[in-house]
C-alpha cells in the first residue's frame, strides 16, 4: 500500500467512524460497521488504530487538544497578570469564550461526538477534567481576591461556578448550531458568570 493509499484509507476510516460514533455513541459503535462503511477490512482499521478507543480519541482530539491548549495559555496569562488588579473588566473572558466557540464550531461534529457520545471511552470524563482546570484557576484567583478584600473563599461556590462554566458551553454546542448566535449568547453568559464570580466566591 502506497503512502497515498494509506492516507486515503485512514481518512475513509475516520470519516466512517465519525458517522458511526455520531449515530451510536462510543459504547455501541462497531469496528466491523466502521470498516464496512470505509470499504476496508477490520485489519486495516487495526493497522492504523490499536482499538476503538484510540480511533475515538483521534477524532475527539481534533477539538479537545486546541481547547486545552487555549485554556492552559489563558490560565498562565491570568496567573501572571492578576496580582494588583481585580477590575470588573469582562473583555478578556469574553475573548477567551469567543475563541473557544471558534474551536468548537470549526470542529462541530467532533465536539458533539466528544460531549454527547463519549460514554465508555477514555475521554468520557473530559468535562470533569476541564472543570478541574477551571476550578484550579478560579480557586487561586479567589484566594488573591479574598486576601485583597479581607474575607474568606467560599470553596463550594468556586466549584459550582466552575461546573456552571463548563455546562454553559456544553449546552450551547448541543442546542445552538449557528456560530454567530452562539457567540452572541456566550457574551451574555460570560458577563453573567463573571458577575456571579465577583458576587459569590467570597464567604
């Protein structure tokens, strides 16, 4: 098999897998059906992917990896710039949210597969992993904010707001297919969440 043939076969497998995972979810998807749709043998699928989970991750990481990279960069920037200022300026958070929407909607099919059809895969807990990342950042910011205000941190509200942040994006992707409307809605959501953060994270 030439390099071109390998690339074409792998592309067909991935396209067939996206259709399969979208229709059946990870747990009920079949490599046999995927190979049939891709017009290749199951052996060809195993040539490129060691198992169904690796194939699923190949697809999901198209959207997951750039999202995690963007979040990590934002958290690092926040950590460097937060000290000395807690002005209620929502623009940075809105810009981050819009970039996340761009990633999610440029990989819309993959995003839906990851967020709604990952049960049973190694990525089924991805929303919880993202919550942990956001909660870690919010927790550090809340401690600095509490110190500035002479108050304590309400750990429960930090945790709850972190979950709400992630659930807002999941709900948006599932229920709003138009990217322009998604951006319009996420701007309002972020203002609500940031205001809630300032009002609720201190004890």
